[in-house]
C-alpha cells in the first residue's frame, strides 16, 4: 500500500512549551486514519501541521512525495488542491446559501462556467444526501445537515485527502452514527484518504482502519494499530482502558 503522507521527526513548540516531540508516522493511500488521545495531547496541534495552518518547529511532512513544510507558491497550492477539510464547527458562511458556500470553492479554484458549477454543487450535495437544500442558509438546517453540507464543500474539488476535525462534535448519537456511515461510504466509493481527529470512541471503533494514540506525558505517539489491536493492548493499561472504556 502506497503512503500518501509521511511525517518524520516532527516537533511543535509554543513559547518554549513542547506540545509534540519528534513524532513519526505515515498514512496510506485510501485508508481511514484516526488520531486520538486525551485532552491536551496535541491532536489539534498535529492536525494544524498536517493541513498547513502552522509550520512545525522541526521535522518534515511529505504529501504524495512532495515536501509540504517548505513548499511555497504554486508548489504549495498544488499540494493544498489535494486537500479537503471539514472543520469542527462546519465553517459555513452564514450569509451564503448552501449552494453559494460550495460554489465559492469552484469559482475560486476552477474556470468552470455557472451552469457547470451549479451541476457540480448538486452532485456534491446529492453525495451527502442534501440535494434539494441548495437554497437554504446554514441557520435553516440542523447541526448534522451543516456537517454534511460542509463535507460537500470539502469534496468540491475532488481532493485526494479529506481531513476531519471532531466530525461528531455537537451531534446526537444517531446523527453521529449516520455521519460515520456516510464517511465510510464515501471512502469506499471515492477511494479518498481520510484523516480524522476525534475523541468519540464509538466513531473511532466503527470507521477507522488504523489509529495513532497521542499522549500528553510523552508528547507523542504511545500506540498505533487497528481498533482490534488497540482494544487488546493489555500490556499498555492507558491504551487498553481508553479503547475498552475502563475508567482510570
């Protein structure tokens, strides 16, 4: 299986405080890769490095063989075109309709005409079960529908890699399970690589192919593997307890 993202010797320091210290991992093409860990372990910090919102203090991130950390201009744009990001609070523009939110991506980054954009928006919304909601504003739809609309926007440019920041945050268990099902279906049909930061154990166990667990005490990765492998890690109580819902 080919690697689409490789992280080598990555560290992140804020004002002299080490958050991530010399971590290494890779993400395979087409897999659902999940990043977990307790509060303050660096999950969100790691995601910000991966999507380019911040630059690591040290280390390298390679995306499809390209140096992401040092990329500039057109080279960086080429990498970012491979990305779609679903932010924790959906990030939809409240003053725009759902259609306009998604069309903005296509108007900014493609030369497509209005009718082609309109049809592409419809197709993306249909893929997430929201065809017919083009004219609605974010305030007029539910939290789960906002997540789906934001996912359609993240998919607008057919990215190779989709990033999710706490996708089930703020959702009830039924809506969360429905979103998980959609993520798995899209992964299967599109073949996109999916990188998900979450603390929702039900979600972690139902959708992930592979997981890394970060820990605040080591400022890095303490375990890596499939859900079944991590649930069976009795030799590592912190990992075993987390994946088996055992209070520490």
